C-alpha cells in the first residue's frame, strides 16, 4: 500500500505522537509499504525509508510582541492561515492543529497530482482539513490516542479561577475534534478504554473504531546490563504539572508510606513546578524525593533498571507508556486504574483506584514487603510486553484495518 501519515508535531521528543509516527512509519516500510509523512514542527529526525514533507508553522502561540514578524517576509502574517493563527492565539486558542490540517490538505492536493495514495492516516490532529481530504477520493482514517476532552477535564479540575477555566475551554479544540472524528472513514485508537471514551465524548460509533495497542521498542527498553536494583528506589516518570498524570496523589501518599523508600521523579516535560512545589512544601516532603530533569532514553532505562518499584498513579491514560517501559525493564509496577492502565499492566503488576492516596500507599507498602511477589511481577511484566506490545503486531493490525477501506 501507499500510505500518507499526517503528524502536526513530528519530533519524538515533542510528545507521544512523534514516537508513534517514527515507529509506525518505519515498521510500515519494513513490511513493504510505501510511506510518506506530512509533518509540522518540531520536525522528526530521519525516518528510514520514509519520504518526509515538511509543513511550516510560524508558532504564533509562543511568540509575543514584534517576535510575530518574520524579518525575511514581514507581510507573511497577512496570509489567510497565518492571520487566522495569529488572531486565534491572541484569544488563547490552540489553532496549530486546525491550521496544520488545512496546510496538509493543500500539500496533499499537490502530491496527489503525481502520487496516488491508498490511505491517509492522521495521527491525533483531527482538524477540519481532514474533511476536505475526504473529497480527494482516498480513505481518511485517524489515530486518536485519547480525546482532548480528557485534557480539558483535567485543566478545569485544577483551575483556580473562572479566568483559568475560560482559558482552558478556549485552548482545547474539543468541538472541532468531535465534529471531524464522526465524519472520518474510521478511527484507530490505542485501548479499549479510549474507544469507549471517544464514543462517549465524541459520539464516534463503537463499530467505526478499532483498537490497536501501541508497541514498545524492546531493543531500547530492557534491563540495563550490569545495573542492579537500588534499595529503596521508587520511580515516577511523567509531567508533574499535567493533572492527568496523578502526581499529586503520589505526593499525598508519601507521608503514609511506612517503608524506607525514596522517590526519583523523571520529569522533562514541565517548564515549571509551581503547583508541585507548593504541595511538596505543604506536605514537608523535601527530603523524600529528587527530580532528575529531562532524561535520555539511556538514562531513563537506567532509572527503570535501578528501581525497586515504579509508580504510575495517572488519573487518565489513553495507553500509558511509562507502565509498559518499566515492565519491559523488569521493574515491578503499581498503577492506578485510570483509563487504559489496567489493560497495559494486566496481571503483571498491582492496580489500585485512581485518586486514592491511601490505597496507593497501602499497595506500595504491601508489595515492597513481599520480595517474591516483586520478582514475579518483574518476570511477568517483561513477558507481557514482548507478547502484547510490539510495533510489528500493531502495524499488521493497522494495515488489516486499512485493507477494509482501500478502493
């Protein structure tokens, strides 16, 4: 098949969508498909065998004052899409997604003059431009990792004022994704929980969705050679300022934990820790945890390999890469039942109710005092990842879905 993948932020270090793009696109090539990728900034690193087309973005959302003016083309801002992006971002709207979808449509129209695609796969954009693509006579399918309504709920829950709530409502294009997703040929999602949530929040019929679990690169995520578990090391990986990650509940659990454990926080996604630092101060936890800052894959694998326990206390996960990564590295995992985490962990770890610091603390103490159970979960976790979460299997399932729509 000849497949075109769309990704509005293509770099693996800009979020899960960039990781998904890289592994899905390269595996499609390995399986004999011709793959093109239309990507926005930050752009991906080289993807072997993939033809990449770059979409420009002026990044008005992060620019202020005269920084919005392009010195090489001062009148660039007067272009229709640029004007739309600039004005909407002044209202705190995140219009990067919709603008990318329109620009991707224009690029696709040009490419289709010489290259006939069998299927278009959108990766989490779900912008209005996809509806225009449907008129190109090619099936349009989207991967939705989770609906943006979940992100909006998390922001509204933590917002301290009406102004901040209004900013959240303006920022997330939930209505757009609800309108577009129902009109696509099909939706691929990464868990049964996401499938139900997309049906509930976006109204996409269950029969128009297919679940394809993410894969994991076990050539990277595996027990680090020569690295031993560090006594008392407990690890959390994620953006601590993202309410969906449930880090506040782990902090509230720390004073209740009786075992001699020290928390290592691997957090490279948040530019500030305002809410977190306030909670740490209030709970007087400064001596019980450390922050590593951003970690390379090699450093992350080392943390997983040194950990006696890895905690994933998320309020919601469409999939939950930290749980799968930790299991692949042989670390015993305690996760919440937020979103898809029970699907990822299965019977290879401990699952506790989300938003319940008491249950979390109790589970941590119980597992840490049962070394045989920890060893069992270490072995079972590695086996589960190798069996269930492979990119080869994911792409085989995905292309099976495509075959139902190829004309």
